[in-house]
């Protein structure tokens, strides 16, 4: 059981379930009871919370996101730092990652979808760059696709201000090595154009269904980013429009000076392409290559890739054919150059010297790269702990995968993920995994989430009990099933999770069948009648709200008032109002520094003398003014009610004369009454004919 689930953070955020785990933090779905909304809470891992460097970077992330406000960037709501816990509160995204979306669509998107997504990504990056923020880790895994088709860039985990000149080829960058820019791979200083390169790789993957570079390990991939040029998208799929291929390759130019200078510049081309898909930007291939002086290893070629996520023999054969044609063109080009220069080489007699020089430069360059990678990356990785290679689980059953020696011996845990249909992978066999096979991870014991084939026709219902509604709907949609959702209260299942399903888990269904899932609305909340809290102490009001009424205390704000210090002088929900349990009540507490206001008064008589306007013979008044009369005034009073009975009778006398006698429900906790008198008079309050309070009230003021 997760130690955090069910806990309240700062008496505000209730952690409901874990929804993700990253290299630095764990992410939970939580409910903010102050604002009555669901949020995502990212908690720094305990083993890293003691590391000052990690804590610094963790709070840099929160500060970076807090500077940003854009519809295509995830919002941050709150940040908390305590000796025991560091966490960030962000908006809860109702969607899936772009990587998951691509896998759902078979690994490849049509160019219109790709244009739709990359435009939004670049708008988010444009805003971040304008605030001096570089993301540094743009990849489909860090881009969320919402139900309405909009996207949000998330996880600024290694973002820093542009003024920071530190090396960037860190362990985090290795985790995203397929998307890093050449300057990140070299450890050079970066700027916003590094994000543009990574966005170009994302666009490349959306258009082609494959990554530009693959390799046996992260170092091999990083070197290809530095030295190689990938197949152009149209060499893989000729139906891709030429203009968007030009945009993609310009964004991925190895030379930063030949890349788009800003996100806005790339957005301008994307907008022109949207208006006219037949436009040509006249970006030649030579414009996108590294300069001759910077590319001693130009002839290093990419390792042939695999199509993601479903293996398709026809696509692989097509890719290999494209690669073969490209290599044949290169050989022909080199042969013609050699024929033209043969006489010159023979005359100079230095051909062997030139070959030796090139070989020396090639070896020296590779050694330099290797030394740099060791000094900046792998030495720290070795010092931090042993690394492990993620085993390849493709085409194993779930049970077989869990028993593989590479899984058991290295402490990996195979987690059952989505079920999707497949024409090529047998039912109940693994079709995809995350992390990917052969990825290098810092330590063993990590989870590997696998996607399992349900075959081509007959489907097996997955077990959806207590799974998040979004996960359940996505899983069923991927299987080609229709989903009907019924909402119902549940005392046991968290709100938003599946209570039951029809058909049951493991039952056979066919594509197009309708599946009904019952989703929890949480426990049934009762109606509660609010009571007066004015004049209570804060402690007493808090106890009444939480323990007796089952509500929640919201914000508590001090306020100038004529009430005594520490007494409640305002409540956000008016007395006698019906509300649901767990409703939040905001309070204001008197500071005791206010100036008392005069009470409301009602005068029973106001004697006056009207002077005569008629002059007398002697001009002397014939009457004397009447003596001043005392005025009757009203005063309000309160009495605390007992809690050992449901109703009581409150009776109040003034100088022995009964003025108030009413039955009162004790749920109100306090009874209010109004009395009237002249001068200073004795007031006695009775509850069920038992004297409760006796005092003197001055009605003259």
C-alpha cells in the first residue's frame, strides 16, 4: 500500500491515487478540499529529498512553471517545502500522453493531425521562451493530449533559465536521448533552438511512425544526433507533403544557425503550410547539413529503425529498401568523385597520406567524444550506482515475461497495462512496453508496463475494477469496444474509479460490442443544516464544523470587528442553509481591535416641547419645559445551548417580567433573543426552567 494514499497534505490536499512516477518525483491524483477540485500533486522522492541539489532542481521546476501561463502549458497552483516533504500542486490533466496517443493510432499520425499537435506545442514553447525558460526535455511522453484535442506541454523537470550555462548532457538527458539536440549530446551551451530541434524530432516521429535514430545504447544514439543525417520523411512515406518535410528537416538541422531561430519563426512556416499545403519553402538539403569543418564523421550512418509500436514486415521491408537506395546513391557519388580526382591523387602521390590523415582525425574525434561522454555523464552514473538494461518483453505472455531471468535477477516488476487488438501479435502476448526494450535505467526494481494483444477478432475483457475511468475508457476504446458509463455512489471506491463492469473480466467479447462500466461518485453525501458560528471561538467553530456537521474548514482570515478577539465574526455559509457533507466553510476571526458600533435602538417615545410662535404681552413664557423622559431600547442576546438533548425551551426575563419564551433546536448550538428595557435592569436566562445566566443590561446606551 502506498504510504501517501489517503493522507492530507497541509490539511488541504487529500491524496487519492498514484498516477505516475518519474525520475525525481511521484505524481498523485488529489482533491483540494479548500477549492473542491481535483489536482495533481508531485512529491519529491524520499531518497532525493535529502539531496540539496535535487531539492534545488525540484523547486526550480516549480518556479519555472509558475512563471508561465498559457493554454498549452500545464498550470502550477501551489508549492510547499517542509523539512519532511517537498511537493508541487498542478492542474490535473484529463487525457493521455502524445506517445500513448501515437501508439493508439498505430505509431503514426496523418499529416493533418501532426500539424494540429505541433502547432500547439510550438505555441507553448514560444510562450516559455519569451519568459526565458527552455524546456530541455521535449518528447511525446511530456506532452498531454486532452479529450478536446488540445495539448499541454508538461514536466519542466530539467528546465533552467537561459542565463544558466551549465552542461546539459546529464542523466536526465540520456533518458530522452532519442529527442536531444546535437548540442545537448555534445554538452555545449544550449538555447531555445534546442527545444526546436526536439520538437522537430517529435514532428518527424508523428509523420513517419519512427524515430530518426536508433542504436544499441544511448551513446550510439547520441553520436548519431551529432554526426548523422536521418532519412527524410518522404523517403519513408512519399504521401507526406513536401512543405511539412522541409519544416521538419529545418527544425532538425544539426547546425543551430541553419535551424529555426525561434519558435515563432517555425510557427510562421506552419501557418503558411496550413493555409497552402502545396507551398514550397525552398529549403535545400545542403542548407540543413553540418558545415564541413564541424563534421569529421559525416559517413556514420543511422542504425535501421523499427516501426513503433506494432511490427509490420511490409513497412520494415520498405524502410530497408529506402536505406539501400540511399546507400547506393552515396556509393555512386563517391565513385564518381574518386574517378574525377584519381589523376590528381596519382600526380601528387599523396593519396595515402590523405587517407591516413582522415583516419587519424576520425579516430581522434571518436576518442574525444568518448572521453567527453565519460567525463560528463558516465563517470557520474557509475558513481551514483549500477545501471541496468531493460529486457525485451515483446511477444512473451505476461506470465512468461515475469519469469524471465533478466526481469527476476534485476528486480524489475512487469505491470499489466492496456489490451489492444493486433493482426500480427498473438492473443495474450506482449505487443509493447514502457520503458522500451534495451533502454538504460539507473537502478533495477523499476516497473515495466506492458501492452497486451487481444488478437484480431475474439477479445478478452480486461479487469477494470478500481481503475481510473479515463484508463478504463481508453483501454476499451483501443480494443474496438463501445463504452457506456453509469455513475453511482460507492462507500468503498474512490470517486472517478470503476466499481463494476459488464461483461466481467476475462469474458469473451467481439469488436463493436458495448461494455458497461459503473463509475463511483464517491460516498453518498448527506444534507446538513448549517448553524450560527458567530461569537464562537475558532477552536469551537472548527470542532463543530468538522466533528458535528461533517463539513470542512476552508480559509480562516483575521478581520477587524467589535467582537472579542478570537471570536468568529463571519461564516461563508449562512445559518440554516442546507449543504452537502464535506462542503467547505470559510471563516473570519475577530482581531478585537475594532471600534464598537452603537446598537440598533427603538424608542417607545420621544418627548418634545414646541415653543410658541405667538408673542405674549409680557414676552415671558407662560409654560416651563417638561422634564426629560428615559427612553426604552432593545438589545440582542445569545445563550449557548446544551448538546445532551434535541430541543429545549429558552425563557428570558427582564426585571422579573418574561419577554422571551420559545422552543429551540439544540442543533443550532446558539439561541438568539431580543429584549427591551429602560435604564439598567437585571436579565435572567432559563433553559428548560433552569437558570443558566444572570446579568445586568444597561438599556440607556
